[in-house]
C-alpha cells in the first residue's frame, strides 16, 4: 500500500512530466509557426526587379523585368531556414526604348527566344543581425548557372488591411555580362561589364492547410 509521501511524489512526477510534454508541444508549435511560406505579390505591383549598367562609361542604362513570380520561406527564429525562389520572364525585359529592347532580347544578349526564362534559387542565408543578411543562390540565365551573392535588408512585416500577413525585403548585388556568354557585351564598353541589380519583394503569407 502506497504511503502519503509516495503518492505525493508520484503526483509531483506526473505533473512534472505533463509540464515538460506541454512545453515540448508548445516549442514544436512555435517552431512550425515561425517558418512561413510567402507568395510574392506581383499582382499588386508591390515587387520589382531592376537592373542598371553603364553605357560606354558615360551614363546609366536602367531596365526592368516586368513579369516574374515565386515565393520565399521566412523563419524569424531560425534564419538559416530562409529560402527564396524566383522565376523571371526575360521576354518582359523593358528599358523604355523599343529598338534597344529588341536588340537586348536578341541572340546578341539575352536570346529570349531560346531562353525565355531565368531563375534564382537560394542555396544559403547568413543572418547578419539588425535586419541584414547575405543571400547565396544560383542564377540560371541563358541556360548558364552561376553562383551569386546578394545583400538583403528586411524592410518590415505585419498584418495587412485585408486580413493577411506580409513580409518585405530588398536585395542588391552585381553580375558580370561575360559570365553569361553575351556575344555583343563588349560593344557596350569595359564599364558595362558589371550589371547592378536591385530587387524588392513583398510576400503574402500562405497558411498551410
């Protein structure tokens, strides 16, 4: 027959195990809730991809990729879980000059008839603190894969007026035209070798069912 002291010990162990189990379940739920999948809001024009390159070293030429799609995973508690995937329609390249756009889309440069899409898939995320990070990934352009690194800034996040939840980021980096076998890149002059890119993405949380 159990003594009163033994019963108290058993009850105490039961409550201790129950508390540990509840804390474990809570931590698992929090971890799952922290990692969220977001779809890039391209319909609302709250995202853009911009590039600029020097023209003969005398001025800047700026362009946009008007159509793209993708999403990202954002985990505030474990930033190493963050991921990004974007697909770009290179046929939507736009520098606000029809003849120049036609040339840039030709086989001399982006060859959009043969390679209509470009893509970026992240391979690593280094959190630098204070909303800053280094994003590593693979850019596929003209069928050529190259490793790229982008400087990322978390712009903010929170509930939107329509009952959803959003997060926003911007990223900057540089590419080299010579890395992607563009036949007439040299005609733009040595100063045009480096292309600067600026990406701004606003994503809408997609609750998992």
